[in-house]
C-alpha cells in the first residue's frame, strides 16, 4: 500500500460513510450520516432519495472526518470506495466522488465489494483501542445484512469458499418485513429486538413458536417460510377479535407484538447461530467472524458467544456501529486489496449485484489477484475447489 492515510467511502445503500484509516486496521476518523429518518415514512429505502442524500452528505462527512483525525487532504495516500453490490444511483455518487478525489490528489483508487467490507470490519481497531491480534485463520464468517446472508470459509486473506447462503430473503430483510407486519416501523431489526426485550428470558409459548428452516444439514438459509408463518398468525389473531388486516392498518396489542417479535427473533437467531457454530466445528475453524447489520443483534451475539466459548473458538463481532454500514469497513477491505496490488482506474463502475463467493462449480468471473499473499491464496483455493469437485464426481 502507498503511504499516507486511506480515505474510504461507502454509499451503497442508506448510510453515507466516510472514514480515514492509518494502516489496514486503525480508524483515525469516521462519520456515518444515516438516512433512517428520511426513508422511515415510506417504510423502506427510496432509491432516488438515497442517492440525493449521499450527494448532500458526502462533503460535510469528509470535513468532519478530516477535522476528527486532525488531518488534511494532503495526508491522504489512497482512496477506497464501495463499487457494489447496492443501489446503482447511490453507488455512482460515491464512486464519482472517490474518483475525483483520487484523481485530484494523484493517489491510487480501489473498488471494494461491500460484503467484503462487512467481513473485514472484524479487523478494525477504533481510535485509541488497544492493539489485539488479527482474527486467526482458518475462520468461518457469517455475513447477515439487509440484502445478503451467507456463510464462507476463509483460509487466508481475500479468499472465500462459500458454505451456504440464503435461498430467499436475507436475514435483515426478514426482520424488516416482520417489523412491518407487527407495525413496528423501519428498520425492523432494531425495532423487533427492542419489542422482544419485554419477553426476554421467557421461552415462546408453544402456540407462538415459529418454524425454523433447517434445509437438511446444508449451510443454506431460508426465511420466507418464517415470514409467511408470522403473517398467518398475525392475520388470524386480528380476524379473531374483529380487527382489520395488517394491510388495512390492523395492529395487535403491544403484549402480543412483543411475544411474536420475541418468537420471530428467536427463530432467526437459532438458525443463524446453529449453522455458524456447526460449520466452525466441522471445519476446525480457529475463529468465527460475523458482520452486517443483523450482527448488531444482541441475542445473536449472546448465542454465538456461548457456543464459541463451548467450542474453544474465538468470536469476533465488531461493535454495533461497525456492523451496520460504515466507511471504515470499506477501508479495512480496501487496504487489503491495495496491499495485494489491486487498483482501479477511472472506468471503475457500479455493480448492482456482486457476489463475494460463488457456489462451487459456477464459472469464476472475478479478476484474480496477481501478486502477493492474495494471489497465492487464490491459487490454493482454486486447487482445493478442483480437488473437492473431483472427489464429488468420484
Ligand atoms: O448491513 P446493513 O446496515 O445494510 C445492508 O448492507 O443491508 O444492514 C441493515 C439490516 C436491516 O435489515 C436491519 O433491520 C438489520 O440490519 N438490523 C438488525 C439490527 N440492527 C440492524 N437486525 C436485527 N437486530 C438488530 N439489532
Ligand atoms: Zn451493508
């Protein structure tokens, strides 16, 4: 990586994130401008509003971060920016801003996969936080965000083997839909966790127990059946007391909302934690890493902490502010990419869809890293996959 600070920019969804990193792990300044209030009225993200808000907030966020870090643009030695996946209009705002800065400052630019950012958030150190060892490989990483849910194995930096992914809704998306059904507003995750606090410690009554989709012993996830089960339960209870449907504004009493929020959270967390712990055990992982907005869920954190301690595996989950979208995580991944020799030119484009890891056997359309540790790890991962494919066929 070139010298100087790394400036990182995130604008893929509904948070404008800017951060300055000193080295691949240390945050020296950070700002996140949230658009939650802007989109709350619509009950979900309005893409055009999101793009305009990024444009509005990038400049003041950068000013704040520079002031925080006591730095100026002259201290910036490289720029990292989210290139996907996400809302194209929003991505383009961040990309244009980052390209202009990199060009104007004459420093290298790198495009980052947002999902890789969520994962590398586990490596970050806050300003003033004491040094701690990096997460040890091999590790199992769970990414649970509003748009993605998957589990990968990492044997080295920047190299992923997909273990499983959601076959329908992402975990965060499921929380958001359930939140709407229960009349809890947007985003649903924190609202459900809050409502469920009222029934904390109490097991869901057998009537309220919601299903879990185990999908055999695969590491895949499915949350749409759970959402449908919740919808049926809510609509039946509303109808039973003569209230209108949720669509027509019908709402259950607060105590029922709390009980169902608790049962829903329990069901999602149970599947996420069980599969992650099972993968860590089966693969002999030394570390479990978790990232994405849903990783700020306290029940999930608690369940994984207990399970990981039982297995003797380290668990690294960033503080909640680094689980939800932010610029620092893009810096953490971008720094590794730059160190591996990757840079982008002015043609860097936005990618609405960009899987971090693909199911074994699907054609690899990534541009492989060409040098350093990432190139070696990539070659090893390809060999391992070819081996596995050979065994599978035999
Ligand atoms: O990673 P993120 O900030 O944005 C995306 O990349 O999607 O994740 C946002 C998601 C939302 O679906 C939100 O409901 C969920 O994370 N979330 C939570 C919690 N905090 C945020 N879900 C469950 N419990 C939480 N405490
Ligand atoms: Zn995200």
